[in-house]
């Protein structure tokens, strides 16, 4: 009978536990659970971005619970459920904040049928930060390309929008513009600056590039003080500048010409077009180009026009082509003459060099060499002599020159520091100045001569047994 009573009591207690409506009723006959067993949350505070977002809160509980919110006067925050039982999930959502104010509230989750304070979650949302601190320079970007920078602050996700830049609604091609860190991105804490770099590719067209941009939030938020749009431009590409040619020297049937220009982009082609003029008409006679593998951006080329027809008129037209286009310079007119007949000159020479024309006077330690140089080209005469050089045993020697006639110069070279009774080799070279081609043909523009001499030695004097005399 006693055993039956004990069994009956146990079964009654078990049925009472099973039939409990809430988990906390199970503890009414036992020890009181700890607070974190009754109810705990996965978060104690949440900070929301100004453009709004949602967060989940995990509930661990053995009780029924209900949710409330305090200080949510503006209704900025909302929660997915207001009550529940046992474990669960709450989703807390914050609206976008387009005002200059910050928002805060407190979420309370209270267990039922337990003497326990509600578990709190602090909710905070800062005001939106969105401004440009330093706008990019609005000076036109050069045709070669370049970059400008901008500094902004944003706690919102942002984008750089391309706006129409004129009344016709033209937006423009942006394929030549790259932006770092991109045309859109995420905001930060609103206090850390974001650096933007706008980089332009070269503009080798003859049309100006224009683009109008605006930094704005990428969300649907509407800010009352959006940064103003800004317009960036890039200069048009330019054709070569300063294209000109200069006739340096005009011969009978040829000419030396200098081609000059400046280009900001790569030069593809350049040269001279020679047109033959016949009365009132002209025709292309020839085109010549500098003999180089790559054309310089600052050109200064010496070109020679050869084998032109005699007694004819020509127009020389310089041209340069770069990545933008072709530019032609001011033309030069030249005329050829008739080839000279029987106008042949010997040029420069040393008078009677092979037959005693070079006088050498030597003593023990020095020597003096003198000779006369002549030019038979008139009217230049002696002024046509460009240089006269003397070497003795391979060493250069300084000399002096004196004009002695209308077409002659006398040269004297003094050599010192020699050893007595020694053989020395000397060499003379005479160069003439370039002769204008219309004056005729020069056979010898450079002449040279080589020879040798010997210094004197000491000879004994056997008669008086005195100091030796200088002799041969």
C-alpha cells in the first residue's frame, strides 16, 4: 500500500510537469534557474549606418518573453516581433537617416513569470555625413592626359553620376576616364576622408572632351545639401606647331634645307615635298624624309635635295603628321642654275712642299719649321683656309700665321724641348673651308705632308781642348 502511494505521487508530479504551459512552470517545484538561463541575447548594442540596415538578435530563453522599445519617438527603429517563447530571433531594422540628427532607442526583452529585469539592447544611428572637402581642379587637362584629385567624406554608400553637360542633354563618352577607387563604393565612419583620382587618357582628336559629374548617395536617400556637380574638361589635340624649313645653302642643282617643328603627340611622318613650277602650274617632283627610325617630337633635321633639273623653279613645302593630323609649314621657293663649265680648282696646298718648300732650322734642343699655304679659289683666296695643324712625333705643336699675299699665308711652328742629335718626324695637314657648290669643283679640299729632321749634336774640339763647340 505504501509503495502504491509513492508511485501515485511520482506519476502525478510527472503529469503536472508535462502539462505545464510554460517552461518556467517546471521550476516551480525545484531550484530557481539563473538569469542567463531564463533569457539572454546575442547583442547588447547595435550601431546602424545612416543609409539604414537590419541586424538579427538571437534569443536564448526557457521562458515566454515580450519585446518593447523606449525612446523611439521618431519611429526610426522597428522590430520583427513583439513576443515569443523559448529560443528565437528578432530582426531590428533602422530607416535611412537623411537628417542632420542622430537617433537612439532602447530595445527591451522581458521574460514573463520570472522576477528578472528586462534584457536591454542599445540602438544608435548617426546622422549622415556626405560632403566634398576639396573639389578637383577645374583647369583643363592637357591633351597628353593627366589626373586631378578630390577629397570627400561619406558615411553613406556613394556613386559618381555622369550628368548632361549642355542644354542638348549630351552626357559624353567616359571610356577615356578612369576613377580610383571607382564610380561607386561604400561609405565609412564619416570621419575618414575618401580620396578620388580622375585620370584622363590622351586626347588625340580635334574635339574638346567635357564631362559633368556629381558625387551622391547610391541609395534612395534624399539629402537636402548634396555636393554641387562639377565639370571637367580636356584640351583638344593639336597638330604639329612651328612647322618651317630654312634653305641653308643653295647650289647649282641642289640645296641644303633644315626642317623644324614641335609636336605634343607622337610624330608619324615628316619631310619635304618638292614641287616643280612650270608657268602657273606645278607638279610634285619628289618627297624626301629624314633618315631616322623614329621621328623626334622636337624636330630639327638637315636634309639635302639633290639632282634637281637645271635652270628650273621649285617650291619646297615642309609637312609633319602626328596622331592628331597633318600640318604644313610656309613654303620656300628656289631656282636652279646651269652647271659650271671648266671651273675646277686645286683647292689648298703647301707651296713647293716636295721641293724644299718647308724650311727646317734645328739646333740642339729646338727646331723651327716654316712653310706657305695657298688657295687658288677666288674670291675667297686665303680666307678659305680653315685650319693648319702640325705634329712632331705625334704631338701637336702650336704655330703662328701671317698673311703675305692676296691668296697666301706663311706659317711658323716652333718646337722646343727636343733632345740633341735625334731624328724627328713631322706631319702637316691643311684643310679648306667648304666651297659653295655654285662656284665650281674643288679637287683637293685637304692636303697633308710628312717629313723628318734631325737636331744638332755635340762635337769635340781637338785643337784647344776646350769645351766642345756646337757643330753638325
